[in-house]
C-alpha cells in the first residue's frame, strides 16, 4: 500500500503531535512537527515565533490508509482535538503561527477536507463559525530535533489547554 501525507496546524505543535500519536497509537504513523505556509526558506523556531515568517507550527503525518485510518478520519480527529473557531489563536497562544489550517496535498484531500469541515460545522458548531483555513500544502520544514516528540521527552512541558478531545 502507498504511504500518504496529511498536514495540519492547530496551535502549538507539541500538543498536536502528542494528541495524534496517542489517539492513533495502535496504527503505524509517523508524526513530525515543523513549519509550513510561510515565505521564508528554512525558518527556525525563533523566527517562526515572531510571526513575521507567516509559517504555522504544524504537524506532518505519514500513514498507510487502512480500515482504521484514512484522510477523512484524520481531518475529523483534527477538529476534535482543538478549537477551530478562533482566528490565529489556541488558548493563550496567539499569532499567525498558531492558526488552524489544513494543508492539502491533492485535489481529493481538498474535497475531503471541505466535506468533513461542512459536516463538523453542521453537527458540532452551529453557533460558532469554523475558521480553519483549507489551503494547498507548500514547502515543509522539519522543526529542530528538540521539538520532535517534545511532550514525550518533557512530560511536565507546556500543553495548550485547548488540546483535548471534544465530542
């Protein structure tokens, strides 16, 4: 089977990576944290934190679709684990680097992301507007090694209070 890629931004990438890895612990997935969606080549964490590079802190998932994991499932989980109704913010984390975004890698992913977003909007957010951006995936830059699996390495580390499972 073919390995596929999914890319999401939902606030501080430490908590997003941790949430996906814990939820999909029985699946073979690889989740990396990094930067995408900006205009600077090879940005670093310090640059991205200024908000001037326009990059989002994001995760990139490599997975092999099967009965338990597919792109639609990943998009739904993305919406379950963060607040998609806040512009450029998750909890106390504020700035464009913390925006809610789905970076699609194919026309099929774009269609699935839009369909699942509409379903989630209708079912779970009737009183609030989902503001998640659905945009083409651009250049991906892995974050520095100390950010990879940060909350596994630092169990007492900062976790955004908006990263929890809804419904």
